[in-house]
C-alpha cells in the first residue's frame, strides 16, 4: 500500500445493465482519514458503485483504485486494504460473536494468538467482550451491527466500506453506531466510505458525493453544499400548486418549483417574503414555512426533483 495513494480513486466509472446505465462516468476521490458519504435515492447508482469498490461487480468502463490497487486487475491486493459491512447481515446467528470473528480471521489468514488478541481488542472497543460467547441470535440489531464492524476491521484495513450502515436500527442505536464509528476513525486511523439515503446520516460525513441516475451531481462538505443554495427555503402548501407557481413567478420574479406537491422558493430573508405572498394571494395558501437549506434542498437544486423521486417543475 502506498502512503501517498488516495484511499479511493474513481475515474469516469460506468456500469451498464443492458440498455440501462446504473453508473454514468462517475468520479470520486477519497483521501486517507476522510469520512465520505454517497447520498442518493434507490436507483441513483450508489450501491452499484459500492459493489464495484467491494470487487463484487466489474465496471463497464473507467477505473477504480483502492490505495493504488485497481479493483479489477489487482482485486486480491485491493481486498487486503478494505473491510466491508454490507446492508444485509452476514453473521451466522447460530455462532457466538467470538466464533464469527474466528471464521472471518481464517478467511484472511489471521489465526492463533494474533487472531485472539485482535478479536479481544475489537470486542472490547465495541463493548461486546462480555458477550463474546453469546450467540448472535440473542443480540439486538445494534449489537449485531457492531459485530459486523468488528469482522470488517479484523485484518486491520485502511478503509471501511459501509452500505447503509444504520439499516434496521432505531434512532438511539443509530446515534450509538455513529459515535462508535467516530471513535474507530480516531483509534484505528480509519478511512470510511458509506452509502446512505438518510439526511442526518449524510450530515456526519466530512464530504458527500450526491448521486442521481448514475451521475455525481454535487460533491463537497455538507455545510458548503447547503450554503451554496443561498438564502432561505420557503415551502407553501396549496390546492393549486401549478397555477400558483406561475402567478408567483410572474408577480415577484421568483423561481418557484414544485416538490412533493408543495411550492418551493429560495429567497433571502424568507420570513419577510411570506407575508407578501399571503397578502398577494389571499385564501390560496394553506400553509407556509421557512427554514435554512437542507441536503434535500441541495439535491433538489442539483436534480430538479426530490430525493425520494418526486419530480419538480421549474
């Protein structure tokens, strides 16, 4: 592994399934020590990109390297550099936590005293040492996810790949998971790349790559992406969104879109604009709210539609 290599270097990566482009010349670079999120709805291409990086799927074009190793031509070397936690559980529920780690260790050629020492270190750090001899079937979802992470870290990789890491976890377990990942990042000098469709999870990243229909449509630190939207975001509920959109645009020169059946306007000092709207269109506005831009707003501005697939209209 070269210490000067990017942890992940993706250049114009494509993957086609018949006529459909699941990835369309996507590019991404992750530096060592970063936490980077891939944010997008189902079908955006983030899982396809994840599977290519995990050496489970060959690209149709472009290149992907992990610490300098090509994931196609040097797949075996690349696998030594990363650990992976898939969205779907990979634990044997009839085995104990310690037994699951022993099986994982043997797959990577870790055995004997080295395996025992590393297993104890990880299970202790993950607050599971006292449950090492309990079967996974008796574990909560959060505890099982911690064992999955221990498996991924057993061979001391430089990169941890996480696919929708908090799937199936309640909000408390989700917070605990991310506190744990923050600790592991510091203690293990870990680089983390994760996929998500959850806004609060995406906000934990140092940087985000936002994907839609196979393309990276925006990239940067979450706060920088949100500040680029500018001003406030006003949302208006009305029984006639298309007609009112056109009338607001004509009267105030504002850019108005429809998202999730509501009107959406980006405007500085939005709290001062709402009374003007209500006065100009009496009885036609059912509800109005104003707030600072969110990652959902970043996605809408970049794609013209909501993160969960509702089309916008300019």
